[in-house]
C-alpha cells in the first residue's frame, strides 16, 4: 500500500488535478483508501479517487462530457466549439477496449 500512496503523492506533487488509483478487489480498495486517509491532507485526499474499472470508465465519461464544448479565444477571435456525442455502439467498443487493456494489466500485477 505504501508504494501506491507514494505514487499518488508524486502525481499530486507533479500538479495533476485528479489522481485515479485502480484496484479490482473491493477489500484492496478499502485498504488503499484507509492508507491514503492516514497519509494525505484532506485537500489532497479530495483529489485522489480509488476506483475499479467501471468507476474509471464512468470518470472518463464525465470528464469527456465536461470537455465536450466550450468557448475559447483563438488569435483574437471568439470560437465556440460543440462536439456531437459518440454513438452507443462506439461507446460500447471504447469501454470494451479500455476494459481489456486494464484487465490485462491487472492480471500482470
């Protein structure tokens, strides 16, 4: 657990806004959360999430929706950007691909 907590601390020190730690087992997630609570300050702890694969995919979907549109100034021009949502079949394909990669990685660990 100390190694994972150290990795989270390094990511926070590097300036990452959100840090996601993955654990496939609920018991391991609870132990990791307890170790983080013991070693991190509350403001840092709020930026660290301990998740399973489904939780990670949900976070990625949320982040994608938040970044999907907006307004920016490019070379003095105000530009509005709007992205169309991804279809259900492509969302399922992306989730499947991410799940496979994460499952392979978790098996190695």
